[in-house]
């Protein structure tokens, strides 16, 4: 329980325009979505907020702030202590412009 991160690397660099987070068990722990800016060697927050829900499973697609850089890495921050049991994420799709 507590704060955990999930860092993902993709095959192609894109300017992120969206993410689709496939939560199949205890959804609602996602607290932040970030993208890695290699030129600045820093993470940039694309979305931060409360994603709690009473759904049993869902595809979570928060509205993102579009950065001015391309990336192939995103990081999700999860607040796992907000929900009982474990949180299961089956896939994360990064959407973006080439």
C-alpha cells in the first residue's frame, strides 16, 4: 500500500495526446500521468487528480496537457492505499502525434 509507480517504454516516439489505462481489478488508484522529456532529462506532469470510481473495471482516459516534446516513456503514479486489495492494470496505450 501507498505510492507506487509504473514506468512504461514504447517502440515509437510521439507527442502524447492521450493514454488509455485498462484497469481490470480495483480501478481508481491512478493519481498522476507523466511523460519523460529526454532533452530536459526530466518528467513532465500530463495529468494529476482523483481517479477513484465505483466501477468493477474500466478503461481510464484522463484529459492530458499536451507537452511540447516527443517521448517514448510514460510513468503512472498509483495511490494503492486508496482501495482495498490490489490494483490490476492490464495494459496502457499511449496515443500521440508522430
